[in-house]
């Protein structure tokens, strides 16, 4: 991964690792509450509202090749039930872990030898910049993985009535009296046959009446 544009230490999602001093085994634990950045979640489905508090617990560990960052983010996500379309709120807890490598040292902390041309590995590597790292990309990935792609207000949400759109959870006995179109056709045919029989009987009646008149 190419180095980030110069990081701003005033950004609440940028962290400083200088206290670790590149001493393998050195640890630093941090807690921080930040305002959620924009579009933190699955856009159009569920996510943490912009500006909502996000609690971060981080463990920074210095290793030979860089700093291993392990942490947990906690927040409240908001979205819409995919079945009944009602608003919902969900407690979010997202765990993450990532290595931020020193850009100027090998795995033993020594200056790198002649660089190896391995674009694929470079694309997958996150780097420290002047001892700083930006947590936002890692946080976004962790939150997306922790959130449901199809959120529901409750596991057994019955959804909406397919005919009128009523929320079925509000009225468990909700139903519509519907006539099967196949029976409706038979009923129509039966009606036609009855009419035909009546016509036939009506055609025979005049003869009977004539005999009675004689």
C-alpha cells in the first residue's frame, strides 16, 4: 500500500507510536472516544450515524517489523428492518487487528537492503508514517464485517402483508378473505350451467301449459 498523505496528529483517528520506541515487546494500551466519521457502516442498510460516539480500546505492541494494533470498537448502529421496514437500533462491537510496518526497516529493524519488486505484497501492507498510523480504514472494514447485511428488528419478524402492506407483528391475526381464482372460474362455470338448465326447463314449460289449457 502506498504511504498515506501526510497524517495529521490532531485527527482523533490518527495514533502516535513514538512511546514504543521501536523496542520489540513494548506495549501501550489506549482508550479513546471519537465521533463517528461519515458513512461508517453499510451504506443504505445500517451504520453508525455520523458524529455518534464510538468507544475505542487499543493495544499497541512493538514487534520487529512494526507495530501490531489490536482493538475493539463499540457504538450504536441504526438502520431499517429489511422485513417490516421499521427503524432499528443495534449495539455494535467490532474487533480488529492489523500490522503497521516500518517503511524503512526490515523484519529485524535494520535499514532495508535493495528493495524487492513485489507490487502485490506492497498493496497489502499498511505503513507507519513518522510513527503515526491512521485507524480509519481499519475501523471501517471492521465495522462493515460486524454489521448484518440484512438487519431485522427481531429474528422472527413476520414482515409486511403482501396485499395491503400492514405490519404483521402489530396484528398477528391479520388476513384477507381471498377466493382462489381456480374456484372462481368453476363457480362461474356452474352459474352458467344453472342458467342453461333453467332456459331448457323454461322451453319445456309451454307444452305443459298448453295441455293444461286443453
